[in-house]
């Protein structure tokens, strides 16, 4: 199921989500231009195996080349009178490898920079210094320096942070890696006394799947947060334990289809929630049922229908009517597609009475890049708007016009890019 977007897609209004992936696709670049360093030291307990059974109906797009955003101008007609009273501009610079070097942001388009971020890099693209000046007064509120291992792995070892703009490091981060280059340990010394204040450890299997994670909030050797995971031979998550006491056990059939999720919320050996699943012969999930108290009563049911191409065409929900499902759905989503499998229309019927409460329609050019999308519906909460986009030959969005409720363009944007490689 595809909604083929232009390479930069702006579905929201004032703050636009910028989609500029390394392949020119839909990897999100935050508007604060946060840089991705060689090693992601995010301490979120991401197990590496998503067992979410929700079916995503938007897989983005592929474009013909790789490019990066150079400038963007977003304007707002707050009064709806055809005059765009406010605007924001942004500009980006890159090295020869299209790695971000600077980002400046002008919130009122008066020619004065209101936010600035600068990065220096090695020839390999790894960051050496990074500064963020939130008010563009020339004195960064955040400054980091990075050092890297001298061998060919070039992994990050230390990070210094100047949090109060006095030119002196206030915090030090130290990072260790295993033989495969995965982060094994990270320490933050918040008072520069030579002793870490927080310590995180990671463990992986031979395939790089996350097996264990610990976090010590105070650096006292006592683990405050602990996650542990196991996987089957196919790399599917089978068991997950948290220090908060919850335990999840996942079971799959011979075709790698998830068929059961058993959840013990307190780790006391008493099962609290049981999910059961069914798949069709192609491995697509067709049914999900939840027994909230594991008493044999199904409290929620989700049924999925697919077309011959494997696109999700309908999803029916039954949710506590009032205590258990009755066999009659009380919420329905449906989708239609063009011959190439790109989504044409999405509908939501919130009470399954045959009326479309909210909907969205998508229009594409001959290359299946998105050129327009419209929203409407009969429900009071339904939004009514049209957004029209233009793209270059490589699928990168050049302009958009957003018309809220048919009163004329309320928002518009213009974008330029680096040379397409």
C-alpha cells in the first residue's frame, strides 16, 4: 500500500516535516536540523523488532537521485485575504558528501537569522564540532566537540558539552564499542569529577539484535532500568522483560506470522492480556483479538481485508461493546488504490453506518509523485482542505499551496535543493 509522495512532503501547516532521506526518499529531517552522528546513542529501549500489528498505509517513495534541501520559504495568510502576512525562511549548507554543515532559520523573513547551527566534519563526514545558537547572538548555548578512534572504524569516543556558553566543557560523554562497532557502553560525567553520573550498557547477538540494556541513573553501580530480549532463528522477538516488571512472550507459526502475544504486566506469573492473531496464506495479518483479563472474553477485535495485490483495503474494529465484542464492527477504515498500487482514497466510518465521516484523496502525476491531496467528511471534526504540490523531474517538491476550507491559499511554500547526484 503506497502513497507516493514527492521527496519533500508538507502535510502539516505552520511547521513542515521535511522528508529528505539519504536515498532521496522519506527519512525525516527535523526542522532543527539535528545531526546524525556515526553512532546513535539513543537510550530508548527499541528492541529492534517491531511487533506492532498495525499496517502502515504509507510507504513513501523512491526518487531518481539523492539531493538535499538548500532553502525553504513558508508563508502564511492568517487573515485569509490573499495577503501573506508572515513567512519563515531556512537555508542549509553541506560538504561534498551532502553531510549537513550549517542550518540557519529566519522566523519572520526580515533577513536576520534567529537560529543557527554549525557543524565541522572530518573528511569522512564525522562531526568534529557542533554548535547551536538558539537566538543567533553569536554565543552558542550548546557546543559539542567529538573525538574518534584512530583506526578504520572511526567510531566516536568522547563528546564534550558546553551548556552555559562560557567556553568551558560542562559535561563529558565517553563511548565504548564492541568488536562489531555497536555501542557497548556510554557514560556521562555531568560534573567533570572523573566519575560518570549516568551509565548505559548494551548487549547484542551476532546479528546485531539488541539482547540487553541497562541504565544507571546515578552512576552508583545500581541498575535502575533493565530491558532484556530474546529472538528466534528468524530474528523475530520472542521474549521481552523490563525492570518495571512487565514480561511479553511472542509466538509465531511456521511462516513467521505472529499468532500470540502473552503479556504479564507485573511479572508475577499472572497473565494480564492475551492477543491472538491470524494470517492468510501470504503471511498478511487478517485478524487480531485481545482478551484483556484473560477470562475467555474477547474485548477487542480487528479484522483486515486485502486486495489481490496485497494492499490493505478495509479494517474493521470492534471495541468493548460495552464489555466484549458483539460481532458487529463499530469503526471502519477503508482504502482504494490505482493500478500501480498507490493509494487514491482513505475513508473512515466512525460508527459503520455507511456514511463516510472523514476522508482523504490523493492525486499523482504520470510518475506517481503526489501532486494534490484533499480532505473532507461529514463528521464535525472532519477537516476540509486541499493542498497542491509541484515537483521537479526527480520527484523533489518545489512548491505547495494549501487551501483550508476552500477560501483560497492559506499557506504556501517554495523549496530549492542541491544538485541531484
